[in-house]
C-alpha cells in the first residue's frame, strides 16, 4: 500500500511522521511523508527549535509528488499535527487530488488538538478547522478521549457516554471512529482502552495501563498509523482494533523496559510486525 502522510517531523524522538513512518514501513507499506513542521524535538520537553512550514511550502511538496503521476496509486492519506490552520486547507486539497486520481483512496484524520491533563496544545484556529472541515471529509478519525469530547461536545466518562460521543463524531461524516487513550470510570482498574465505532457496530479492547513517567509523546500518532495500516489490509474493524492494540502495547512494553522518555519503536519493531501478546476485542454495540 502507498500512503501519503502529512504531519509533523522531529529530528530527535518519535512524534508525527517521525512516529508513524517507521511502523508503516515495518509493516510493508510505502510512505510518502510530507512535514508540516520540522522541530528538533517535540514540544513536550518545554524547549525546541525549528520552523512551522508555510502552507505554500507544504503545498509545493505535495504538488511535486503529484507531478510524479503517482496519486492514482495512493491508497490513503494520513494527516496529523498541522502546525497552522492554513496547512489544513493544503491537506484537504491533497485529499481531493488523491481521491480524484483514485476514488477508492481513504482519508484518515488524526485530529491532533490536545489531551486530558494538557488541554488544547495547538495553535488557535486549528481545533475549529479540524472539527468543521477535516473531520467531515474523513473516512477514518482517530481522536483521543479529550479530542472526541471536543469534537462532539459530549463527555466520555462511561461506556454509554463514549458510544454516544463516537456516534456523534461519525454523524459528522467519517464511517469509522477510533477512540484512543480511553479511561472511563466504569472500566476495569489499571487498564486503558480503545474503542472502534462504525455504523455496523462498535468494538472495545483493553490493555494493561503501564507505569510510564513521563508518558511518552507520539502514542496517538503511532496508533493512528497502525490502525490505518491494518484497516487497509483487512477492512475488518474488529481485527484491525485487535492488531492495533497488540502492536501499540508491545511498543509501550519495550519503552517501559528500556526506561526511555521516547517510544521504543526500533527495539519493538519485531513485535510491531508480529506481536506475541493479544487482547480480547469485545463487541459493545
């Protein structure tokens, strides 16, 4: 599969394309990465250097790829951290061009807005752009719990509330909503969940909540990439959810074992390709 991935890039660590590209490649996919920013490291460190690219510069890179005549072979567009709302328009223009060349291509939007405990951490204008323009044209969205609540205005404290919120998110346009980093009050203790919701049904998977301090950045970026990869291969949402949970948990285990602040993607690469530990996927709607 060929995937056009438009999101942030860092030289040190693993967020954005620097988190998504390697797992996709390890699973056998070809990735055309386009950077929206080029930072030295992710902003979670408090200090970083590097530019947010101008929308015209991002558009020029996309146009250069299009000029190679390869969009007809593009199976999906993946978007993440924008850097600026103007880049969102470039992303949607790229989606339109890819769909024109290949109507079967999917658009997976990771609506990077914020997180529980941190709140909104992107520039003003980006959250509204994602909610009003990106999400409605996406086939798949992969919000975390905080982002789902922002997109829908609905709380996600319980399973019923989360199902109502994910259905409301799908009503905006996408056919598949993956909710990551879900921690509801009625879940089993010391677990963290992901919920995949479609019009055909909804499925839930729980994994142990490992003690990682500080919590590595980029997990949502990896999860979005892994979910898209598995879905492209099978179009089976329940299997895709199970594969994604097994792979991202393997990354967390390796990260905990090595004690680093960054996701241990390279040490976990064999487990990304063929995870040993699997988790039960339950149909909840």
